[in-house]
C-alpha cells in the first residue's frame, strides 16, 4: 500500500480455522479478525490514520519553527 509516497507492506495470515491476522512491518502493527477482507481493511485504516497523524505532527512542527524565526 502506497500512501504519501511511502510504501507500507500488509502481510495477511490465516490463523486456525476461523481467524486471520494482518501485520504491517513498517509500523509494527498487528490486527486480528475473522475474515481476510476484514483484517486487510482494518490494517489499511490504521495505516491511513498513522499517516494522517504523522502529517499533522509535521505541520505542527513547521508552524513552531516559523514562529521561532
């Protein structure tokens, strides 16, 4: 998954008869669920939330630098 020019890998694994897990090595996040699509969508949402928080933090840092100048 490419977001904001950065690639995030999503690894999905079946766990037992009724479970799935998705892992994003770049963010060290794991989500569990009962369907392949469910864990993939959950992970995609977490990645998007992470990127949004990261961008917000950068925006705030840039504002602070400008105020200090």
